[in-house]
């Protein structure tokens, strides 16, 4: 047996090649770093059984071309693609090859995938196919057998007249002598033909040729769940919800109309490049024994576990399973889940309103002149009439006593030492003092060691505009703003640097949650208790994103609110605005400062954001939800931060 291993990562290729040689006895392992060298080797090789190649090389050459070259000489060669890129859109090129994502993958994972590849053959106890590849049956040419059932075999075939790939289901010849079996087969054809839904593969044709009975049906778009399970792919919560919703929609449609069905299997569920799901037509004539819809739903949810990413995706499956839905209940629940996800993603859509633009994207000169004149006049009036806006409040720290509390789902007890956390979110005025101090500080003195070299400052986007508005006590984005409004549009590096400049740090997730919801005896649902209050926190139940709309009819604010207002969003320890106003960066889950892995991208770690904000609707999970940003560089209009300290603040001089 010969295995060709092509990997451009020279440092790792040697380790992986040695591992394959040590753990695949009987194999000759040949390795190259360059697809051109591999192509030259293939042209002279005597045999090739397995090709392991990168799907996309750094040179933009592809392993698909290499695969085609290999199979031109060795048609039976099995193929495993490795990749460090998203292969969405390449499903057709991947065809029957397995995929191993490079995170980077371990030698053990590579060996496991090669062994899986070698087992992709027809089971030894399966009978030989009734129809060999190339067989013509009526208007269909057989390409390969897909699977075998008790009474029928299913093939991938080509409908010759229209050159359309189809699934061809053949009643086994020996069953033709059984009148009852033949009758049931024909009745099954009629049932399948009567069911029309865009997410259920339709029956194309029922026919008879050479004395054999068969029908053809659609091959759904994308890859089957069985095929995806053989890769390292994992679906995020959002993508998983789309797949679940698609299947639930199809099953609810059919079962509500009285159609009976067999159990769903991984080979029946197809997922396309847009993560839209469809299913094979598994419906058949009714029988006396009624199916348990709730058990069917639980079994379906279990099928998706192998491709659900860790974190929220697994949690979604668990919560749906615990709800014990039937198909209609699952469909309705997923409607709610998708609506909730749209609400959660509103933070991505909250962008600063823009002034009028010319066609080339530049503001007209008269707009700039008007802005300058207005700001000068208003700033002067504001300074005269609203002197309180010209001085920022100091950062006030609140003591949180040492002790044990129940974290997250109230099952994990965590013991924390005494710490201090800022009573309010860091304000525009406080942040302005930080930016002023940076002008005379040693460059980078407050920066995190891992801060990207491309980030050279800590001034938020549009800082000059909203700082000027804050100093004058006017409006920005249609909302009143002062120096005591929480600063926003700061990324994690900005928050870290500010905290370090203050001689403090960012709170851990555990510290943040204890300060927000622990009352010394038990965890609360909200900072103020366990009962929801419509106007207690600055949240998004009254948020209106329309440019000229007036939101804030419930809590008084459409966007951020000043920390000086009277609010009920106060925890047992006196910490304010943890349920709403702006969401907040944290340092990490624990004091070790390590960021957790992103649930959708297992090879990426990110700091976690906690708390609700002015664009997020009120819910029971404001204080426990963990928002994973795309990276520490992310900054939004609805996100700020507060600081913490492990030591008591110095007392002011008398």
C-alpha cells in the first residue's frame, strides 16, 4: 500500500510523516511539500492507494487538481484533504474526499482520518450490487451503489436524457416474486409522489424496465450528514439553528398532513453551502402503529450532536431536547430561537448615524462648516450653563467581600478572594483623561504584550465628534451625551490599557458575575432581584434603530444613559448598570487571565463580553450570557467596560 502525503508546512510535515510510518505497517509513505513535485512523482509511480493533500496551498494551487491527476492513473485512490481555510463553496470539488481541518491537527487525528478513509468500502457481508456501474436501466445510467436496505437498493445514477444526477431506488429482483412486497413498493411510490415541499426531495419518476421496478428521486443539494460527520466540520449555534429549522419545517409539514415515516438517518439529511437543510423523502403509507413524535425529535437532535460546535451550539441542542417537543413544537421553538438570535446580533448592526454624503462618500464643505460653528457655539454655552459637564467624575471602586458563590448555571461553586470593582462603567470624561495622559507617556507603556503591532493608539472611532458633543452636553446620534456617559467604541486593548493606567485591571468573568447577581446568600436573576421590571435597566425593549425614530419610551434612553441618573439597575453590592446601558469587556474567566476558546472557532481564543446593553431586549439571562466577539479588536457603539482591583483603593488625602 502506498500513501502520498503533500503538506507545505515543512515543520509539521516531518512529524506527521514519521507518525504515519510508525503507525501504518505495510504502507509506503511518500511525502512532498510542493504539489508540482507530487505531480511529477505520480506520473512515474507504480501504485497509489491513498492521497493526503492540502485542499488549498499557500501558492493558491489546489489539491483538487492533484487529486484529479492521481485518479487519472490510479482510479481507486482514496483522498483526504487537509485545510486551514473555509471550504464553503468547494463541495463539488471535494466530492467523495474526506476533509481534515488544520487547527493545526495532531498526528493522531491524521492517522484516525486515514484509517476512516480505508474503511470506506462496502461491508464484506453485503451482497454484490444488483447493478454494476455503467448499467443502463430505462433512461438511467448507474454510477454507484449508495446503500442497501432489506427490500431495495439505492444508487447514484444519471438521468441520461437531461443529464441530471438522481437517486435510483430499485426493488431487489428476488422481491418481485412477492406480490405483497411489490404492492407496498408501488404504494410507497404513490405516497412519495403526493408529497410536495421545497425541503423534501421529490419523486421524479416511477418506472419498470427489464422486468425490474424502480423509482428515481432528487439528490438533495449539498452533502449528507453522514458525509459531514467524516470531516472535522462543526456548526456554530446560528448555522445549527438554520439546519434544525429546515428539517423541523419539512417534518412538521408532512406529519401535520398525516404522512407516516421511517426514522431519520444521517444519510437522509442534506446541508448545502448556505447551511440550508433538506431531507430525503422518507415518507410511506400509514401503518397501525403510531410513531412517538417526541421520541423522533429527540432522536433527530441526537443526530446533530457530532457536528455541533462546543458551547452555545451544544447548549441549543440540550435545551431543545429538555423541552421534549413534537415536530410542531420544535418548529415553533426554532422560530423563537432564530428571532432571539436576530435580537442578539443587533449589536453588530448598531453603527453610528452618518451625516449627509456626496456621491463620492465625502461630506460637503458646508456640512463641515455648519458642524464647526454649531459645536463652537454650543460648547461655549454648555461650558457656561452646564459646568458639571466639564469635569469627569472619578472612578469609584466598590468592595466585594471574599467568599463562595454559585457561578453561571448555579451548579458550580466558586470561591473568590476579596476584590474591588468600579461602581459605574468607565465614562467619556474618564477616558479623555487617559488619552490626555498618553500624550506625555512612554509609547506603549500601558499596552498589553499581545496587542497587535498594527494598533498604535487608543482613540475610539469618531472620538473627536462625540467628545466635543459630550463636553458641551449636546447630542450625538440623536441621544443626549455628557462626559458622564459611558465610553463606547473601545476594543479590548483600549480597555486593558485604561485599567493599567489607573493602576487597576479588568474584572474577570467570575468577579463580574458575583458583583452583578450575588446577594451574599444566593444568585439573582437581575441585579435588583428575581422579578423582571420593565424600566429598571437601560435595555432594548424600547430601542429604535431608525435614523429619526424616538426610542427610549420605557427606560428613558434610546442609546446610552449617563451614570449620574437615578436607576434601579443596582446590584446588592451597589454596582450599577450591569444588566443594561452598555455591555462590558472582561479580562478572562478566572484570575489566570487566559481567554476561553471561541465556541464557533475552536482554534481562536477571545475575551468574553458580559451584560446587556441599550439595544438588547430584556431576558432572564442578561447576567449569565457570555458573548464571544470575533476578536479582541472588535469595537461597537454598545460596548464599554469597567475596572477592578485586588487591593483596596488608596484613601484620598484629607
